[in-house]
């Protein structure tokens, strides 16, 4: 997955004539498994490539777990200083 994501980041950076370390990546973070795995992969790539990584979590209050998901998103953002 890292290689595929790295290729896509390189392609995107090239299409806007930027180096990868000049990119700002914004991840829509739901606190679920998929976005947590994607966050983990992006964090590992960020350490190698030095791009800016931001997390955005929007609470729609649809799930009964909405408040727990907000707290988890805050925890992750604070833990990784994002």
C-alpha cells in the first residue's frame, strides 16, 4: 500500500509542479478502521518525505458513537501533534 500511495503522491505532486515535501495532505478522519489505517500509512510516508499532514474530523451526530469518535480523533491529533 505504501508504494501505491507513494506513486500517487508523486504523480499528484508532479501534476501541480511541486515537490512532495511542499504538499499539504488533508485526511478526512472518521476514527474508523479505514481512516486509521490510511493515517498510519500517511504518517510513515510523512516521516520519510516531510510533507504536511492534517486531520479533519466532522461530527455529524449520526452515530450513537459520535462523541467517542470525536474524542478518539482529538486523541490521535494530540498524540501525533497534528
